[in-house]
């Protein structure tokens, strides 16, 4: 991968070198055919390329700052629904549009840390040491090399044993909340804190739910999409009743959407009927680019900013930033 100011995938570079910066080809010349000229904006690919160029070079991307810091836990105990992918790409989208974002990786696999390009080998100051009280938030924070406004508290393999160690600790469900509050993250000028959870409903996820005010649930547009979500909502309701009365399901995001299938539309309709206005209008398409990006230690917005996946996350980020807990997010786990 190139380390230049605009990183695109090798596939994109080899096919349309210079498209995103406008230096490589003459789009008008490219659109001339034996049947007459075709404007680049009149073709789907041309429209997407034009939009990507506008997005990447626009000075009007900055979003209005939230009135108070928003702490969002991304949770779904079902694996493979796009929790980590959604966490890092939404964080990158918000950071690209002027927000200062901290990602807390609570998944022992450390995939969010990988995608954000931060060090997370065993022994690195991480969320594990933070939870057991050995270090402070300040000692654990790293800056992503991709964006100065994007920060991360990484997860290492050491976190795998934290579930057992936390069982015997005092206030075991409040360890993350206390660490975050003691750090006074407002002093870091952080607008969003996004917590990536493991695919389970253990103590790590409970800590994330207690520390946050909002829950964002990614749901894939596939068979059994809502399988297990009822149990997640019941657990959120229990946390709300006993540990964190401010907790709300503020956002649901549809992932892995394939517009070529009726199934995707059926699942989307079912989710919207179930969760109402909590569901973002922006949906995340199934995308090879989104899947490839972590292999290069990047989010899709760094790996291929002109891809459909990257632009969809930018849209979702804008929509998320426009929401407030007061206006959206009355959904909770009780009675569902």
C-alpha cells in the first residue's frame, strides 16, 4: 500500500490511477464513445468516483460537535455481524469529518486495534491492564497513524483471561466506567467514545454497557438476523434496571446489505418494523473492500475511500452525529 496522503487499494490504483485526485485521466475524454459523449456523472461508476473526489477534498466535511461527550457501546453477542468493522469505520468516518474519537477495544482478538494500526502485542498497555487497575486511561491511549483525531485503547491477548480475573474483583461491572470517569476524557477534547465488545454477554460486555449511555447494535441483512437480539435486549434491560439507568439502544445499523436479493430488503423491513426510528437510514453494503481493509491494518476509509463501503460509512457517521439520545433511542430491553 502507498503511504501517500490518499490511500486506495492496489486494485483501484491499477485500474484507474489518478481518478481520485483527478491527475491521472481526463474524465471527459474517458467518456467519449463511438455513440457520442457520456458525462462521467451519468454512469454509476463515474458518479461514485465524482462523489468520492468531492468528499475527500471538501472543506465542508466538519460536523457540529455534540453538546456533551457521547459514549457508545457497539454490541451483539452473535459473531460475524460486523461489530468491529462498524466500530472502526464509524470511528474513522467521524474523525475524518472533524470529530475526535476514542475507540476502546474490549475484544481479546484485538481486531479493532489491528484496523486502526496501533500496537497490540502482548505486554502493550491495553484495556486489560486498564480493567484490572494497573494503568490509567492516559497510559493506555495510542493515536492511530491514519488520523490525528482517532485514538485507541488497544486489546491484547492478555484480555482473554480478564473474564475470570474480574469475577473476584470489587465492583467488577464498573471497572471500565470508573476508569473512564477518572480519566476525565473531556480534557482530551474527545467527542465520541466507541467501545467494541466481544461476541458474548460476559463481564467484558457488561462493563462496556455500564460505561456507556448508548448502545449501537449492528444487524446483518441475512437469515436469522434477529436471532439472539432478544436476549441482548433483555440483558441491556437488566443492566439498565440495576447498573446504568441512563443506558438506551440509540442506534441500529444494517450491515452486509446486498441490494440484488429480496432477502436483504425483507430483513431490512423486519428490522425497521421492530426497532423503528432507531435504525439508521444509511445501510452498509456487502463489500470486498470492507473485508480487505483490516488485512492492511486500515479502515476502509483509508484503504479505498472511493468504495461504496467507505461512502456508506461516511453517510452513517453523519447520520449518527446528527442524532441525540434525547430525540432517538427511547428503545430499551424491557418488554421485548
